[in-house]
C-alpha cells in the first residue's frame, strides 16, 4: 500500500537517500525530464550518487539537460519516479523496477505503484514540486537547474496558456528567471522552432481532421505511413495534439497516433466542462482535466476511432452536450 507523503516527509526521505536512481516515463516530455534532471543535479550538490533512467531516447530539444552529466556505476538503493502516473508508463522497462521507493507527481488520476508518493494534483507541473523540494533541501538552484525546471513548467502549461496555469505557477517561473533560466531561448526552442518535416506532418493531420458530435468533437490521426512519408518523429507529433481542440466550438480534441509496437496512443485535450481524464480513464488511461491520454490496443485505425468516439459521445451525453 502506498504511503502518502507531504513536502516535509519527502524532503526528509531524500536527505537520507543513498545511491539514487531517478525514473522518467516513456515518450518523455519536458516535465518528466526537467523534473528528473533538476532533482538529479540538486541531489548531486548534496554529494549523493544519482543516475537518471529514461525508457526511450531523449528528444534532441531536451538533450541539453544532460550536458556535463556522467554516471557512476553502482547498484541503486533508492529508486524515485518523477511525473509518473502509472508504472506502465515505464513501457517495457516496467518489469525491471518491481520496487519504486518514492514517486513525486502531479496527476490526479494515478495508480498506486510506489511505496511512498508525494502528489499534488493542483500543481501545473511536476517541476513545481521539484522546485519546492530543492528549496527545502537548501540545494542551490543553479542556472542549469532553473532551465530544467522552467522547461517542465513551460511545456506542461503550453507556455502559460493552459488553464492549469496558476498564480503560484507564475511566481515559480519568475523565481526561476531570477535564478538564471534562459526563458526566451527555451520558449523559442519549444514553441517557435519546428523542422520542415513537422509542417508536412501537420498538413497531413489537417487533411485527416474531422469534426463530429455537432461540432463538439474534433479528431485527427497520425499513421506510421505518414511519419515515413514526411520523415517526422514521434516527438514532433506531440505538437499536433493541440490542434483539434483549436476548432471553433470543439469541447474535445483528440489525436490518434499509430504506435510502432502496435495499437494506438490517444492524446486528448478539452475545454470546460469536459474532463479529458474522465474519457481517458474509461479507456484505461488518465491524466489531467484538460489534457489526458490512453492507449487503445486494436489492430486498425477504424476500430480505434470508433472506440474513442463512443467514449467521447458518452461523456458529452452525460454533460448534456450532444
């Protein structure tokens, strides 16, 4: 059974931790990597041995977070997961970590898998929690750490545009700028720079865009053939997820992405009063009120579209929005 920790208990646990291994989730984003590398650097400042494990290759735009980091060879005694709502998000590596000693996370819909969990669903990003932890540990917030934490917060809030952005989020971001975060450069990297291959993928996604449920639901799909044709990466596909929700009148936007290993990954975005995590939960996933995801294990895109449409329809019907 998972023991719920508060900030004080989490800090105490980390003060005593030895030979730490930090886990991030598969298909890594700015928050899981920013939180992980910031915590790694903070704990190393306390003369602790720390490594980070990511189940997938780190996307190029986030690779700077690992600059200058070298890993010692040791058997981990303390395993910590960051921004991980479910152990299955470790992908094929899940079986390698039967015991996780602590999870630091901000997902309201989550599975109990760690021995201890410090979870604050009100936080816009896990990086907000890592910022609080490092401050309580009296670890120096170096410019490198500030860049990591800012990355986590900025990417999880859509550069502070999403409804999860709070006054506290903005206060933390301001402090990170004071600590040396290169906000302008990071914003350009994440939100204003795209490869030509991305534009080809976006064009294909727009061609597949459909508006259903009397305009309340917009959905598009990305197939392996589309990736191959334009040379775009799955990391670049994450930027497509925000597009369907931009359709005027849409309360739910979905992007269905065919996986290399089979099945389809679904990214959901919503506006009030629709809870994206409620839709995802019905399909075995989870996330946040306005951004969630799940995996649909079927063979064809048509089947995945039908299953997702049924879940969206039921949620809209429950809200009287059909």
